[in-house]
């Protein structure tokens, strides 16, 4: 072979050897916005559901998770936050530390077409600053978990891109996305491992680390990608065992509550709505057989009922999944069954039922029948002088429980029936118990003083 022919062959050999390194000249596309949900950030598509990262194993290589952060699994669960301040729906390095490193094992070699990272925060924790390394894992000196201070390129890794989504001007908060790809849709290379070397997005404040919401890895040979659709309605319907009642749950504005609702809330609804119907009967009355529950963001109260529809505050439920969420729902189902507004149609001259009666009945059911062990409506001796039977909610619930226990076990049904038909009058308390409402209130307060109303 002529020596001149050897030169192009050597160049070709060098090119083949260095191809993974050359692929590090990746293109980084950045997007920022303030959409309400779903990461609709043109030109970057919303997060994928069935990408190659969906089954990946993420590990914390270096650094510490913030105490408010979600687990690493939030990075590839196909879900995203529904608001800007939901740390549990994001992965966050300890806010007081300078970031860290996260590794992802895709489980097999993947012809990586692109890597996309999403984050959301209302302030300085929104932007993303990191280096992305990749490896096939076949290098003899491969280190799957290089700590900070160690150059990954010396241990079988390739630097794919430097990512920095911080805007030169304007607000830093909102939703951020970064897509790492090659121009012309060429693959970045065949890789099994990814390493994210994450830095703080700001050094101006004492605490700042990115709220990472989701990480996608798109394969050049993967299936057709399914995307999150923020405009798609999430509606689930459930029926009682006897088919008598139907319950509709709409979680479009709280997709992260869809699974919890099905596993945790629906069993409560299936058991307690029929119970409430039995607890609150009246002659000729039929409770709604279809009840709709819908999560809404930014409403005032934790929840409210109107007709056969219950609107639930997304933020409250997200915060109270193991606290008051279920009890609050039972309370509102009580209002649906009460249906006291019907008196305006059934009674020519309806008498107004005091709000403290309406709310007290529902809180009596909630705290003394549904969750008595919580002792949520108990009154200590120190409340004896200030408590009044008409204080509504828990306090009135406590009062009703005392009257039912001490004076008239059928009081709940009697009180509910007259309220529903618009026939409520204060004098009825004496007819039912032999005591006026004020006299009952004083006896109840005496019971509180004696420590008998602490539930």
C-alpha cells in the first residue's frame, strides 16, 4: 500500500475512536414560560409519558436531597407539578448546598435522540444549570458514580452539553425546559448511562437549587412518543356496588391527585355517601344519585358543595392527603345529602335554618362518626366559658353529639328533617329534649367544665 493511502485510513480510524467525544458538540434548545400547567413551552414539546427514561433508575451520586423535595422517582414518573411551589413534586438538592450529581441507568444501550429536562419555580429556583455526561459503560476504567471533583471524561464518560437556562434579561421564575439534541435529528450516540452535574442557578441568595420536575430521554428507535396533554380532561367515574349511585371525579387541575383519589378517596366515598343518605332521611326525600367531585386551583375554602357537586381546593388536598382531606370530603358530602336549599321549592313560606345548624350537623358526622379517633372536635375544660352551641362547625358538632348522647338519640334525624323542609324553629329543641336551646347550652358547658367533652 502506498504511504499516501495510509493517511486517510488513519484519519478515519481516529474519527471512529473519537466519535463519542465529537457528539459532545450537541445543540441545546432552551424555553421558558409561565403556563399554568403542562409545560407548553414552544419549541420544546410537553413531557413524554413513554420515553426511554420512564424505566430508568435514577441514583444520587453526590449531594443531598432537600427535606422538602420529592424522591428521585419524580424525575421519570410521567407527571409534573400543577403549580410553581410544589417541592414534593420536584427533585431538589438541599437548598443550602451547591447542587450535586444525579446518574440515570437506562437499563440498556439506547440510541439517544435527545435529552429534555423540565423545571418549575416562581423564582430563582426555576432555571437549570448543569453539565450532561453520557457513557455506554463498556470502558475498562468506567466509573458509574464519579463524585464531584472527579472529571467524568477520565472514567469512561463523554461530555454532551453545558446547559444554562438563565435568561440574560427578565424574570428567572416560571417553567424552564432544555432539550439536548443534534441538529438534523442525528442521534447523540448509543448510551446506557447519563450523569447530570447540577449547579446552583443563583449565588445571590443563601438558598437556591433548581426544582427539577421531569427528565425525558427520547430514543431514536423508540415507540411513538406520548405526551402529557394539559388540556385533556381527567375524568373518572365510579359506581356503588348496587349500582344506585354514581360518583364522578374530575382531576384535570390536579393530575397528581388522580391516583390518590382512586386508591384513597373513592373507598371513603363508596362507603360513606350511602351511610349519609341513611343518617339524614326525611319523608318523600331522595338524595342525589350522581355526585361530582372536582379539584380546582385557587378557590377560597378547602371545599364547598352546591347541589350535587363538590368543588375541592387542589392546594388544600395536596397538603392534607394524610390529614384532613378525607374528613373534609365527608363533610361536603353531608351538605349534598342535606340539600337544605330545596326548602325554597317545597315550602311556600320556608323558615331559615341557621348556618350553625347546617355546618354543625356535617361536622358532627365527620368528627364523631367518621373519624372519632382523631378527637378533632374535642373541647378541653379551658373552652367551657368561651364555647357557645352556635359557634358552628366543630364546636356545634360537639354540642350536637352531647345532645344526641345525653338527651335524644334521634335528634340528628329530627333536626335534619325540619331543616330540609324549611320548618326549623328554635322551640323544637324543647319539644324534643324538654329543655330550651339556652338551657341545653348551659348543661353542655357544665359537661365541658367537668372534662367530659374532650372526646
